[in-house]
């Protein structure tokens, strides 16, 4: 089975850090701070898409300033990576021991994902990954299709695990099974309309789902 995990809000408890860094970048660019919930709404998208959706009325120059500022603030803040949610490593190690393929599909940049994996000494733990700056941003399913092709797996033999509508939408678009987590950026009620096979309140509960 191919397991595809979102990172921020699913594996990593990083929402507060993302919100803080984004608002710092917005203020630095001379714009008024935005509500936390608005920033949480765009977690999971690629950075250009996220900033454009968050600030639809500002100039291209200001959007670029926010993107650059966010990247700088986040790199500084992420010297110590955000903690994982409870049960993440135990669950991932259980799945790995069972012989499953473990991958990541994230709105992070390739540089950002590689940096955090290196700091956590997990560079070689996951079998593969796709980042928003090297393919299409969520909710486009391109990153899922690329992982399926890389490992020669059909969508029916894979599962997407995520915390946002974007995760659920891209999996639904290609009829891939999906598991929604309730502890991330989007309220679980926003994920249920995408008909996830399982909704979980604890990361370890994904082990309840098995391909029959």
C-alpha cells in the first residue's frame, strides 16, 4: 500500500508557526495583519498560491515581498522544527515495518521539506515526496499522480492522509482513498463532504484503516 501524507497540520504541528511568520511578513510589507483563521485556511497550498489567495487585492510587488518575508521568517523560526503530533513516529514506524510505501505530498518547497527532514534525521525515512514548487499546487492532483507513477501503484492501492480540503479534493479527483485528520488547519466538518474513508482524532487511529 502506498501511504501519502500531508506534512503541515497532519504530521507536523506547525500551524501556529506558519500563522506567526505569515503575519510578520505581511506587516513587514506594509500591510495590515490578517486573522489567524484566514492564514490557516491557506495552509497546504504552495506559497505563491497561498499568498495570492490570502491577499487578493495587493500588488504583485507586495505579494513578492510577503513571499520573500515569509520564507525568511520561517527559516529563522524553524531552526527548531515544529513538533510532530502525538503518535506520528510510532504509527509511521508501524507502517514501515509492515512493508508499506511511505511518501509525503506537501505545499512546502523542496528546500523547506529537505531542510526539516535533515534536521529531524529523517532524510532517508520516506520513500518519496512531492513539493508544491516542483509540481502543481494542491488541490491539483498532479503530485499524487506523479507519486503513483513513480511507484507504479494504482490510485485504489494508495491512500492520502491530510488535514485540509485541498488534500481531500486532490485525492477525490482521482478516486484515491483518503483519510481526514481533525487536528489540523481545517475543521473536520469541511473535510467530511469529500467522503473520506476514515476521520480520525489521533494520528495513530489511521492504523484502523486497512485495505481489505
